[in-house]
C-alpha cells in the first residue's frame, strides 16, 4: 500500500483530532437536555413554551386548547432539534474540512493523495457527494415531519396518540424523496485544488522527461 495517503491521513488525525460517533451523539443529547449556548434547559424551555401557548390561545390549561397539545410539543421539540443538528453538523463538517486541508499538504510530496480526491469526486463517491445527499435527505425528512406534526396539531385535539389516526389525504400529500445528483461544476471546489496539484505534478514530470531526453541525446550523439 502506498505510504503517501496513509501518512497524510495519520497527519490529519494528529493535527485535527475529532470526537468519535458516541461522543458526537452524546453532545446532541446534552444539547436537548441542557440547551444550546444562551438557551435554557429542557424543563425551562418546556415551561416557557406552555405559558406562551396558553397565552396565545387565551386558555387556562392545555385541555382547553382547540388544537393538539401533543402535536404542539412534538413540533417545538423537532424545531429545536433542527437548530441543534444544524449547529453540531456544521461544526463537524468544519473539522472535516480542516482535516482535508491538512491532507492536501501531503499531495505536495505524494500525488496519490490528490489523485484519490479527484477520482473519488468524479466517481461520485467522495465526501462532497455524501454531504449533498445527506442535506437533501434531511430537508425532505423535515418536510415530512412538519406535515405529520401539523396534521396532529390540527386534527388531534382532545385525542391520545392511540385515538389519533391520519387519513389517506395526508399520505397522498406527502412528497416522495427524489435525490438530485449535483453537477460536477457545483462540487468542483472540493477537488479543484487537488486537480491543480496533479497538473503541477504532470508538468514537473514532463519537464524531468524533457531534461532526461536532452541529456540522453547528448550522450548518444557522435
């Protein structure tokens, strides 16, 4: 196995250590429980949301609400989760970008690092394509979840979860997920630097061949 890519990965891990999956999801759980920076904890947020909801509808208890209290609380929890996921995944992606930038330095001494990046990008198997798929899937998931919660809010008043049942209209209105593959130009920024590195390596190789060719020509000439 070529040492260049392996050494590049090791160097990136040492310079930019990141948490494992268990620690990442533990942070997510902590964010829900304790709240993001500047926010109250879950119990306080719930109390505030209840007070605001009762005031908005002008009632004294959740039983008097004309809409489903369970649906409202589910919706509020989901929307707070959107904030958490957006922030923590943005941090994760930023860390991965720093790691990737470090690996690019290794391409100066090993063109295989750059070649791997470009080939994976052209094949659609790189991290850029994975992130774009995840972004689209998450956007679709939020549309579906919002529809489900909204239907529960509007049609679940006074009902338990066992009593509430969505009708066929909701499922017919639920969009089908269709992944849209990104264009090469849209993701080129991910590997354009690597492509330039390969061009430089190619130029150096051609220059070396030209010099070697001239030397050989002088040696064999009478």
